[in-house]
């Protein structure tokens, strides 16, 4: 049976993360995802991938870990996740601590959705290496896995390098919180196969995507049976959703609008009805 979630930018101009989490759990949703942008540079040299002007909520969003902790604190079953966390902009030792803390405080209800991002100026404000961003993401993820699983963790790479450290708490989820990659390029398959537990493409897997992912997993001794495949931006249509589930998606994540609280709840109720039909 597929699982169902929602995602939206948690900002100061719409429904609060706390109220949204309560509403999602009351309606039986499985997941709640929040994205991340620490800021948006005024220069706007990097074009918005969605086309047109960049929406204001990109620079109004709460820190996802603060918002997700608040959401986890007022729910009991709802799994909370980043969709996505810009790992490239974060210190891996601090991020490992944040993830482990949220995993423990939520009783294992946390998914770390990751990506490398698209806004070059935003990354460079953090001192990030844009041309090598995916290499940096890989090393940071592998370093965090070491911190989560080893009593005296160390990592020595090209971009991340530290001698043995002590860092607790350790996640209660074995091996650390599940890591889902938000990307959809020709390189995503090998990256997911090497260091991720799930794949979360926006809009779909692309032509041949499921086959390519299956082949990449098989090359490292894994299979699709052990991989979560989450469709971000799931269509608000029962039959289309059924088709995506048949295609191999294990999770459908619906987007909520950045608008007034009553309109968010109205859309949430419509999605709830779609999910009810899919589960029946």
C-alpha cells in the first residue's frame, strides 16, 4: 500500500507548521515535508527553474529543522521530513547533530530528504563549492553516516575532513534516519544506489527512470524492493495517482498552496478525499 504525504513552504504568512501538522495527522496523512532556503540573494542571477519570477515564499520560509521539530512535538504518528535539505549549505557535523536530535525527539519519525540545490549565489554566500556541489553532498552524507553509527567517528575526504570525534545522541533509527534524494538527472541513479534509502523526483521519474534505478541498485547488490520512491508534486487526480502507483511509486506527496490558512485547509481536505479513494 502506498503512503501519502503533503509538502509546502512553512512561512510566516500562511498556516503555521504546528497547525498544519495537527491537521495532516487528523486526516490520516503519513508524511509532512518542508523545503529549505536560508535566504535568497537579491541579485537573482540564477534563473528560477520554475520559470518567471521567484515566488516570495522562497525567502520567507522557516528553518526546516525548527519547523519540523515543532510539527513532530504536536503529533504522534506523522513522519516529518525535509523536502529538501540543502546539505551543500550546512556543516556536516552540525547537520548530523540536528538530524540525530530530531530523530530521537520524534521517536524515529524523521526522513532526511537531500539535494544539491540550484541557486548558485545562495550557495556561494555559504562558501559552498557550486561546480563540485554533488561531490560535496556525497562526502557530507557519508561523514554524517559515520557520525550516526560510530562511537569515535572520523572522515577524510577532499571536501570534508575531521579526525575522530564524539557526538551524541545517536539516532534511534538504525544506521541513521532514512535519506531520500530529491533529484532527477542522469547521475541520480548511481548516487541513490550508493548512499540513499529513497528517491523523490519532482513530477515523475522520467523516461526509463524506474528501469535505470533498478539497474543501478542491482549493480551494488540492492533492489527496488528496499527503496522508497516518492513522487513529489503528485497529481490531484485519483486515476492519475493510481497510474503512478502502478508505475512503482511507493509514496505520493501532494503540494499545498502558499496562501491563507483557510484555503490551505480547503485544499488539504480535497487531497484527503483523493487519498481516501486511493486507500479504499
